[in-house]
C-alpha cells in the first residue's frame, strides 16, 4: 500500500523526538481530535480484520471527522512514544480497530450521562461487566467527551454566525439611511454633513418617547380625574412647583406662606431631576417584588401621582387659615369646604359612604432631618419608631432608591397595618406610595398616598384611603428638627364602634397629633439611652448591657400586647363567638409553638374598651402606681408591690420600665416578679405588664439574651374620649396648663392567658368564662377606686 510505505520514515522521525512522541500519544488517547489527519476516525469504521500501518490512509476534513465519530470506536493495541521497537528502527506494530457492540455502547452511554469523568474504580468495574479492557473504556470516554465538546462548539459557532448576519444587516440598513438623510423639520432631504448619525438616532428615539409620553398622560389623566399635560412645565411663580434636583437653586425661590415659619423651598429643575417621563427615574427591584411593577406606563402613573401628592402635602403644610382651623386644645383640623375649593383631589372623589378626617401638628423633635428621613424610608425602622401605631409594615417594591446616594427622589410601594389600641376599632390596611424629596439644604418632605384607585386589577375599595399625608422636616440649629405632620384619610365609619367615632373623626386616633407625639417620645427615649449620664432610680445595680437587654424585653412585651389587642396579622388569631361573653369583649385564641419567648400551649386573649368619667392623666397615674396596684390587680396578692428596678425612658416619670415584686402574704406563697412598661404622650398612654420568671430576669439584668424569657402580656391603653380631654404630663399639670383637660377617658383592658400547656388541646367553656370574669372584675375595681371627676 503506497500510503503505508510513505509513512514509515515519517513515523521514525516523529517517534525519535520525545516532545512529538508525547503529542502523538495524547492525540491517540484523545481520539485524534487534535491531529491534522483523520486516520483513527476512518479506521474505526473498517472491518476488524483490516490492518494498516501507523501512518494511516486518506485524510478528511475536521468537520467530517467529528461528524462521523460516534465515540464507540476503539483501538486495540498500539504503540507509544516509549516503545523500544521504535528506538531500534523497527516499524511500529500494526494497530487493530474494532466497533463496540450495541449493548456495550448502551452501557457506556448510560454511565456517561451520569458521570462523564469516571474514576479508575468505575472504569475497572465497567470493563469487567462489558468484557473490555480498561484502556478501551478509558479511550471511549475520552472520545465521547471530545465529541460532546465539538458539538457544543459547533452550536456556539452557529449562534455567533446568526448574530454576525444580524449585525451585518443592521449595518447595511444604517448605511442606506445615511445615503438618504431626511430633515426632521421639513421632511425633505438633508444636506450631507447637516446631521450626524448619532443625532439622527437621538431624534428617532425622542419621537418614540414623545409618543409614549402622550399615551402615558392620556392614561394618567383617566385615573387621576384631571388632564395631565405632556408639555414641559413652565417656570413656577412659587416654591410649591416641586422637582427633584433643584436643591442648588433653593435660595431664589419664593414661599407660599408669609409667616416666619415658611420653608425655604426652591424652584424645580426638571432637566436634572424627576420629570413625567418614566425613563428618567432609575429603577431597582426589591428582593420581595410583591406588587410586580413591570410596565413603564404603570411606573409613570405612580410618578405622576407621587409628584401631585408631594405638591399637595407642601401646600397643606404651609397654608394656614382658612384651610386649617384651630380648636380647643391647640389642635388643627381641616376645613373640608376650603379644601374642596382650593385643592383638586389627586386620587379621585371620596366615596359616598366614607367620612374624612384631616389634622395637622407641628412639633420640635430631637433628631436631624437625614436620620428621620432614613427612618421613614426603611419599613423596619419606621415600625420600630412607632411600635404602638404600626402593627405590621413592609416595602413591597422600590421604584427609585433616590439620586446621588441620598433619599432625594426615592419612591417605593409600601403596605402597612395601622392601629388604635382597642378591639372596637378595626386595623387599617393600606397600600400606598411613599415619596421622599429634598427641597433645600436641611429641608425634606416625605409623602404617602394610596394607590388602590389607580392600580389595574386592584381589589374593590378597602375600608380606608390615605390621601396625601406625611411630614415636612426642617433642621434647626440646636440639633432638633421642626416637624410639620399632616394626616388626611377617608374611611368607612360604619366599621368603627360608636364609642370611638368621635375620637377617630377628630383625628385623635390615627391623626397627626398622635404621630408627632409618638415621634417625640421615641426620639427622647433614644437620646436618653445614648447619653452617658442616664438618670436612674435603680434599687439594684443594673449594668449597661443589662439595661439594654431589659429594655429589649419590655419592647417585645409591648409589641405582643398591641398585637393581641388589635388582632393584627402578626399572629394567627381565631376569633371566638361565645354566648357567655359580653358583646363588647373580643375573645381570641392562638397556638404558641416553638416560640422561646412564649410558654407553649393555647393562648387566650380577651380585650374590651369602656368609657370612664375620669381624666386620662388621673387614670394613668392610678394604674401605673405600684403602691395602688392591689386595688385592681389580683396578681398583687392583695398587698403592696415594691419597685426593684427602674429605667427611665424620658423626662416624664411616666415613661419608664420597672421591675416590681409582689410581697408574699404568708409562708405558703412565693414572691413573684412583674415586668412593667409605661408610656405617656400628648395623644395617649399605655401600661403593659407581665409576670416573669425570677431566674430568667437575673440573667437579663446581667446582660443575658432576653429572647428566651417566656411571657404573656396584659395591660391598659388610655386615650381621651374625643370630647375635649387630652392626655398631659406631670410637667403640664404642675405648670397649671390644660394638660389634664376636661372630659372622660376611653380605657382598653386586655389580658393574654395560657389556658392549656398543650398546643393541640381544646378550649373549654370554663376558660372563656374565667377570662371574661377577669376583665369584668378588673374594670369594676377600677371604677370603684376612681370616682368621677365631675
């Protein structure tokens, strides 16, 4: 054979070089994929008896070789670069190729799918099972991997070739457009050099965006109930024309109000900041994308609504009479007739069956504007700042994180459950936009507005709509901030008990006064706790870490108390309807399982609200006094209680956390500890307590983890009755102000009791009767101990 005769000198020279010998050996073991010839691939398809020399027959292209290879061919015998026959000048041994049987190929393919790189043990086992040599198994897998790699490369090449063709077609179309440029003004042919390719692309994109903007404005006008212009806004004649990015020009803007408290709001700069075009606002997805904002039209509507809400908020914050009317107690409520005349609602008209509540409050808060804005834009920090008002909240989507690394221009969707601590007032669930804007140096505004009326496929009206509400924050020189808070809502009053309707309608339940009062109290508490000189009346030494751990335990106790009163979704409560329970007493149960902060078993919660003819301040002082506790608390064993520890949380002595000990009346009774937290501000007061284990409290007071202290809270929530009463402070009363106020109080009494230590146990009628009697007895004792103020 002529090819074989010519191959011997070539083979001799190749095997005499160690480097080429190694290369040839690798090529043979790898299935010949790296060689230039196709000898091995061709010979694998010859009859088993056909023998040729190492040089091999005719050559084939690489594509044809890989196409024909099956990975099932193998080589029986063969020479390597270390073969002594090759060094002696003897011709290399002839190689024999054969095809594996279908059964062998099936077994090999099955293992290849599971393990493309079998180890030596697997190859040995497979060779025994298939009656093959281990080298044959090894070479088959090498060939199969090479074939797989080649197929992948060919697929990638095909994709790249398609992309190349696509780019070539686009290039040709662009060249064709360049040959015949059109003038964008007159529509005629443009002179060469008058318009660049980049400018032409920008003009095409501009025309597309303009068409999209027109569609967005038409759709937004439909939902907002007023026309939305797609033209650029004119330069404003007042500072209320808002736009993000105008902070560098705040010195030149006018103000709406002529009073000294007017905010230095600057004119807008729509060229840099937020405009009505959706493409201007940077968008980033939150990890929990519940709302699913996927459409640019929807984002544009949200942005338009946020800008309109911000405009309305600042107008409400700066305008005084006749829009706002000051009533008894210094509170401000909205004049609805003036509001209807001066402002167009941005979320449509009020439903006929709804009523409105709107209030405004201004106060000084010991926090700077940046810290407060960050707190409001973070759902977790927001809930921590207002624990008694927010049952649950979450950020469902982030449309914009802001610009320049700040919260300026931040826009996000949020969900919240707002509460009044009474079973007679339902929790308000709201889905709303929260928009933050910096108007000037040290001047920020954060606005909320409901989105239920503009969202597609949204459910029917909820029981509450949040009209533009929020706060304007201005830094003051002494480290404080001046906060002007506006709350405006429309709600279904039929769901509110008649006892609480005056309170809620006057804006004292969910209104601005309550938000500002809670903010002042929490910020004062944080400032005191961070101060090095902490006022204390401790009767036992508590370390700094012990104080922190004890306050954390008290906060968890209060949070659980609020969740039990309002039946929020924090826990899965099951409401009971029992004939032996008063109609105004709400009884609920839940299972406590795998919670180290609670005893395991069936937890029974009972809560009710009553009116008392005493002032809120007097009622609060009575309930928090450990010396008078035996007059209403059956846990006191009928005797006085001693305060073991006291941690102040504010300048008012009523804001504190205490550890009380009930004295044993006889040798058969053991003393017990009660953890108590009391809070008071201008909007209401709170007394929450829970029995605690003595060894566990020793661990907490020494700085141990409070998460494993099991407790079930009970307590009282006190608010004015809405007819003129206002909770004050000791400072107010001592100065002779109207802090105590005339009018009665609304008292909420709530207990959480473990009725069975087995979570799967059934609730008995006796347990329900016991807790109902406990509430009735406690209310009767309080009424007997506090005669009427009138």
